[in-house]
């Protein structure tokens, strides 16, 4: 059926509805990855968002088993220039259209995604909604205005703690705080023979400490880190504990806020699998997968006991920090990729080395 995307500023993009017909307003964001649409749709960091793919042809290899980054996709909508359901990949078992229908997600195809992305780049991220053509513009506006885009982390974190073990004998045990963790992060940790206990985002430091972990890991997740001040307070206690700690994406932002830093929203975020980052300590460039709408400011870290370890070569924003006196480091991007390159997987090895060194001492 015919439909359209309406942005909160009144801009309208006509196209064709595919997938389900479940209408939900969301934050319009774009991703520049050429592949990996399934991992993107199932990444909890995209909660409350309508995702626009900049690559023009999506769906050509279908939907695969075992690459979801969470149980189900939780995006509010999916926008592509062209959707191809005649997939031929040997591992495909379902079309993109069927996947969206199964998970009750509305899609829109046939619009000028390049024009939409230019709009977002010029005006900044804004709310929008995908509706069928029989819904008036006024009705669509009402859907946008009534949308409550909140409770990001609480909506995606695990409700109860659970344990995971590697195939080989564990070399250490790690407390993982789930702010919306991707499955490939868990795989990366288990692959390095770490025993894991995954904790809900609101878990107190006292409960985590009672587990007696050798290390603490803080995951990625959606939303504004300042919206969870109680979590920031607990992160501060973790930092003071001197337990080796590694944070990714939202975990990185929460660490910096707990240290006294500041975060601000980016105009349209960093989302894609092709962002160049310089590792200052190793003096090398890595291509990274990214998905965030907020960033830590340089100025706020100047008087803190941290050093900047990674910078984004596109806009010079901070991509990583290391504490000068404590066993703590974090990065803004995703070293586990999915989708994207695995140039930065070495960071997980550095984390294991930090844990083992701390155990010896």
C-alpha cells in the first residue's frame, strides 16, 4: 500500500509500505553500513528509533539464523530505497519483508533516502512516523506529538541476572552490566574464556561486589546517559573499587559522567560500519562500527585523571579514554562490530590482560 514518512517539521516523503502496518513514532536516524541490516535492526541501542539505510539496496541476502544482536528487533520502523526479497544466500531462511511482518515493524521503501539523509544532516535528528496514505497529515502529527520516547535503558536491559560460561575452563569471572548489550559483545567475552554474570542496568554496586568479580564490563545501550543518574552514581562506586573495568558506547559515556565529565548530543549521531578512529597509544588507524547519538566533550575531561586514547578522524570527537591511576578504560565505538569490521577486537584482549595483571598483583 502507499504511505509516507512525516517528520515533526512537516516534511513529507511518499513511498510504499512494506513489512507490518504497526504505526509507531520514533527518532529518525540513518546508518551508512552497506550490509548488516539484520544486526542493526536487532541492536538494542536503536530502541525508539526509525532507521534509514543509506545504502540503496537492502534485503538481497535475506535474514540469517544466529546473527540477531538481541532476541527480537525493537526499532520503530525501517526505511530503504529498495527492498529485495529474492534473496539467494545459502544461509538465508526468510525475506526482509517477512522478518518485519513477523516482528510487527512497519517499513517504507521507494523514497529518496539520499534527500532524507541530507535533511537530517542539515536540520539534525528529529521525530517522525510512517503511516499509510489514508491517514491525514494532522492525524500523523498527533501520533508524533503523543509519542513518549523514554525509559530507554529500562526497556532493553535484562530483568534478572543470569550466568554464562565459556567452552573452556574460565580464566576469570566478569560482572557484565547490561544497558542493552549486543550478543556479539557477549560472544567476544566468552571467546576469551571469561565466566560472565549479566546484571540488570539498575543493579547496585553492593550486589555486583558480592559476586566477587575479577573484572566489570559496562555495555552499550540506547538513550541519553544523563537520564539515568542513579546508574551514574553506582558507576562512580565501581570506579572507586579499583576492579578492572571496560566500557563500550553508553558504558563509556556513563564512566566519563561518573568521573565528572560532560556529554552532549551530536547533531545526527555516528551510525555505520566505516568510521575511521585513531588509536593514539598504538599510533594506528582502525575502521570502526559506531552507533551513538551522544558524545563526551574534550573540555570536560581536561582536569580529570584521564587521558584520551582514541579520536574520531571525521570530526575529532573523543572515541576512548584511559584512567591514569585506576585499571579502567573505555571506548565510544563498538570493537565487537556486528555489523562492521573487527579491526578493534584487540581491545578485548587488552581487557583480559588488565584483569590477569590485576589478579597477579
